[in-house]
């Protein structure tokens, strides 16, 4: 018996080093997890979550919109009245009349089937998709309500392992509950984020309750924290971006309108935050559709740059940037979305846009340029993209920028001095920049 006890003690002594190593590893893992948790909570604690909806507290009033190039207004559509058939001896019971859909007096609307509505309701209840409304707000002044200048639905598709981005163009004429017809971007000015959520659901049948808001100043800081982004630009885009920068400088009270101008040859150009904002707001040289495409390129480039950064660099960026972001998402929702987005896709963004080609026409409503569109028809296309599409795209390829050119200084007359006339100005656009940004 004593021999057995000694043998057991010997075996225990032989195995105790292994147990100690395993215990030490477990303790180390727990410590690492604790550190990660503390760092993560520290970062999330820096996110701005305003108690009151900031969308209707400060900003600029809705501006009068002018017609964009290549978007000549089309005549208002006049509904065609189908003549009723002559009554027969025995009148057949009439079918239940269909409801009159919003905007139908301007553009023919699609009546969705009961099966389509059932599928839409099922999609909205699914927990395999995280849909967040990204809002780029126009808050360049201190008083008055303001518009959601840029609206995008960011989708983390857990079912298919993809990331998706849908641009909602601001000029679509929609029904704003409690306010009648209006441009989509005016909903925020009339009732804040909640009314914008309700308006999107009313017109496109997509239920949203989470948002992330970035204004012009935040956007500039985000790009600058990344060290700038490189975008391939044409000479015309450089000139137009400088127009926008001049207008932004004027609106922000910067006396020197050439501050931040782009001086570069066409091709890959390294842009600061202000320059990237000017690029993202270009519209007059082409159209609103081209502008949303540029915004998509900028966001895809930012995503690629962030994913390629080291963990320490990502932490430093997030530490500085998160206080610039407003959201109503909880810490748990942010962590869920971040883990799913960074681990479940190849790194690129699938892109979609409303209005959809073939479902709209240009027009004029209350002296403003608008898109008259088939709202239910586009709603179904949107649901097909967000919930059914399984296409995946690779991350945005990062470019090497061309060398920058020396800055130019305008003369008092507004023209370049003769000594500065050599080389490429990079399209100063100073004359049109004096009259407005976009």
C-alpha cells in the first residue's frame, strides 16, 4: 500500500510541471483577453452617442438646387386614362380598386405582390444581415436644420460573407410621412434621424434603426489621420475639385480661397482630407451619379488602407477617429459588425445605387431638380441586392501617387503671375470656386 502511495506521489511530481505550464498558458490567454477587452471598451467609450438627435440641432438650411449637367429635366408624366367599357345588361362585380401610390402622378409605380411583401418582411426580420445607415451631414454653419447630404446603407451580409454599400441619391422625390412630398435628403432637416429612418422604410421597405453620422469636418480628419488617400483623377476632375475646395473655404470662413488646392498632373494623386472632400463633392462636370461613384471609390480606398495597416496602427487610428463619429449603435452591435465585416469578406465593397437605371426620369418639382422614380420597383431591386446577392469583390487596389507640383500663388488680379505660368496648374478653378462649391 505504501508502495502504491509513493508511486502515485512520484507520478504527481512528474506531471506537475506540465500542469503548471498549461495553467500558465491559460492565465496568459486570460490576461491577453482581458487586455484586448479593456482596449476595445476604451475605444468604444470614445464613440460619440448624443442624447439628443443632432441632425436637427445645428447646420445649414436646405439650399435651392440647380440642374446638374447631363440631367435635362423631362416633362411631367401625365397619367393615361383608360376609357371604361360600356355597361352590359348584368354588370359584373368590380374588383377592389388598387390604392393610389405616392408619386404615381409623376411616374408609374409598380404594385408589389403579396408574396413580395412577405419576402420583404422576412428579410427585415433576419439576423444574418447588419444594415447601418451612413449619413454624411452638411453642417458647415452654426444655426438651422440641415440636410443629410450623403446617405448610404452599409450591409454586413453574414449569410454570403460579403460587404455591400448602397447609395441613396438625395434628389429622389419621396413621400415624407407627416410632411408630404420632398427630396429624400430633406427628411433629416424636417425630423432628424428618426424621420429619415421612417421615410426610407415608407418608400423603400427597408427597416433601419442604426446609423453612423460623419460631417464634413469629421470626413477631413478621417482622411488626414490615414495620411491621405491616393485617387486616380483626370485634369478636369482636379479643376472641379479645386472649385469645390474654393467654395468650401469661402463657406468655412477661410480667407485664402486657394488653401488646400490640388497641384498635380492627372493620374494617381495623393489627397489630403480637404482635397478628398472636394473630390467627393464634384458634380458639375458630369452628374450626381458620377459623384456617388467617386464617393464609393473614396470609401473603398479608405477601407483598403485600414485593412492593410498593422494592428497598432489600426488602434491609433480608431483612438483618434472614434470621437469624431456619432452613432446610436451599442458596443455589442459595433463589435458584432466589426468582427463580421473584417473576417467575413475578401475586403471589397459591392456597390448599388438608388435610383436604379430604367426606373426613373429627371424632372422639376417646386422649382427644384428631382428624380421621379418607381419607388416600389426600386425597393424590390434593393432587397434583391442586399439580401440575395452573393457576389464578392476584391479590395480596392492602392495606388502610388505621382509627384506633387509646386503650389501656385494668384496675383491680385486673380491670374497667375507670368513667372508661375509654366508647368501644370492642376486646374485652379478659382473663378468658379468664388461662386460656390458644388
